[in-house]
C-alpha cells in the first residue's frame, strides 16, 4: 500500500490556493471545483500539505483533534470513487455526534453514509514496528460506527489528490455505545448492515476493510507516523467502510448494525426540523 511521500511537486502557491478553495467551500456550505487542477491528481505529499493547511485553520478556530479516519478501505467504495488505495483524515471534536442524535443537514454539503468498525486507543502508536500485534495491544475497545462522509468538491468529482486534500472527504460521525474488547469480538469476522428508514442500503463484512480492520489501523498508524503525527492514546479511529456508501437526505433515519458490536443510529434533519 502506498504511503505519503515527502517530496512536494506542486508549488507552495498552488497548495495555498487549493487550501483556500476548500476552506471557502466549507465556510460557504457550497461545493467548489476540484483542486487537482492546482496540485495534481496523485501528488500525495502536496495533497496532504493542503489537508494540513485546512486542518490548521480549523484548529485556529478552536476545533480539537480527537482521532483519525481511514478512507477508501473498501474495494466497493474505491470503485465508486475511481481510486485504488486508502487515505487518512483527521477527526475533530465538533464532528462527533451521540448515538441517536439529530444531525443537521445544514452542516453538510453532499453527504454519503458508511458503516464501519470504530476503535478507541488505550496506548500510543508512535514507536516500534506498528504491526498487527502492536496495534491490537493498543486498542482499548471497538464500537459500531456510522460515518457521514462529505465532499467540498462539486458532484463528488474527485480523484485521489482531491479527497486527500479534502481531509479524506470527512463530514461527521457517530459511535455506538456497546464497547467490546478485541477478546470479545474479532473485527475481521463482523458483518455489517446499514439501513435508511428501515430499508437496507449497504452490507459488507470486516474482510472488506483492507482484509481486516486491524490491518487498516496498521496502515493508518504507519502513515500517520510518516506524516509526523502518530496516533495517540484516547484517540478515536474510524477504520473504514465495510460496504458501499449510500446517499442520505433530510428526514432519513440511518441505522448501522455490526455483529458483535450492536447498532448505531442517527437522524438527519433539515434546518426547519433542527
């Protein structure tokens, strides 16, 4: 699997322009043109540099980093978006919603939903081999997770550079309340079903996430360390989709069921309902 590289081919001015474009789209709640015309479609270092600039702005505005997300772990989702490798993004405190909460559609531009396994770390993943054994030992517990992906890029017209720059197409997320240790559940064996208003719209299993959600976290731990921002105890990890993304609209109630981890639910409300 590809790792972020250290060389930046795109100019600093193009990186700054791409970050400004994405930040403006987020502030306006209106999508923008792809940023690959500025930084290239597959220049990983430039794309992560843009992501860092935009995320720095969020921190300057008061948002706190609480974890990381892995994107594009499912072959089904990769095929949906025309990419062939995972990426990573940052989770902020203002992206988290409680199980059963109402999520205002006004916060989102063009949301899509995914069912995942979430993890919370009990130890840092900053040193050592960062292999599966170390990752397993660092995970405090697993939960069912509902990720609401979003894109600042108009019509989800993205290539790899676009989604990386756009914080891995992140939106908001919801964690279930049933916490299980890895002695109680094997993430690779879970089965996921996601329903909108009671109708199944996506299904999959743990093996669909890079072969095993634990291996997805191995990839994330190494990539995050390569970027100089290793994973830390207490952080939330969204390990990636277990099945295809689905669209969602105001008024919909979404329920993700993950075997061994229970369910997680959210309702999407329009401004008049919020």
